[in-house]
C-alpha cells in the first residue's frame, strides 16, 4: 500500500505540524518534506508569532546532499520534470470527467487519508499519570504556557497534566478520547 501511495496519489491535502519551540520549527521542516514526499501531499508547519519572535539555541541536522536529476527520475516518477524522449508525459490533474474514474480516485484518496491517520499522529503528554485529574490540551506557545500553569497547579495540590497535539491533522482525537475517560476535567 505504501508503494501505491507514493506512486499514484497526488491530491494536495495538508499534514499540519504545530511546534512549541524554535528547535521544533527546525526539526519539523525536515519532517514536513519527508512526509510530503512519502504521501505526495503538502505539509504545513503551523506556528505562532510568539515562537517566531523567540531566540533559542537550535541544533541543525547535517545537510543532506541534493538529489541528482537521475535520482529524482528514479525516486519520484510522478514529478513533473519536463518531457524527455525516454519518458511518457506526466499529466497531473485532480479533475476526472468520467464518474467511474473519479470514484476510483476518491477511493484511493480515502485509503491514503486512513493511512496517514493511522501512521502519522504525533503528540506529547506531560505529567498525565493515572492519578492526574485535570488534562490541559494546548499546542504551540500556549503549550509552553500550559506547562508552567501545570507546575503551579501541582505546587498547590492540583493534579494537572498536559496533552500537546503535535499534528493538528491528523489530530490525535482517539488518544484524547481515551485519556478523557480517566480524567475529571479537560
């Protein structure tokens, strides 16, 4: 199924990532490109102005070598690189005029969405033990503020913890739902 997804599906859905630090902004950039290529799908990093104004130490990963034209042709047969004598035209469209072809396309896209929802949900939990009563859900810079609020709440005897969605699509709805069953409040 992964081979099918990488070779044939071209729709432009979003895979949204929400960093809460400058380091995550840098880390998510590579992840965004990796996921965009894996699923042939745009990826978006959804940050906020607070993180955009922060000054923090960032450790950058080693630079990856640029792919050669030949590697692009081999690894990305779907890419529009121009017509060459050794390759058929690569026509990209999201409009199908035949209903049965459009139906097949939609079925393939639904499979891709299901695969992404199954494999790409990312989140972090902080102090969400079995005895935690209150679960705060926050992302981006609000999650950093929530961490401090949880620290203060715990000093006052309130058992609070944080659920931080890292992917906003696919959203970690199942994980939140399961944790919600064990908490007094969200």
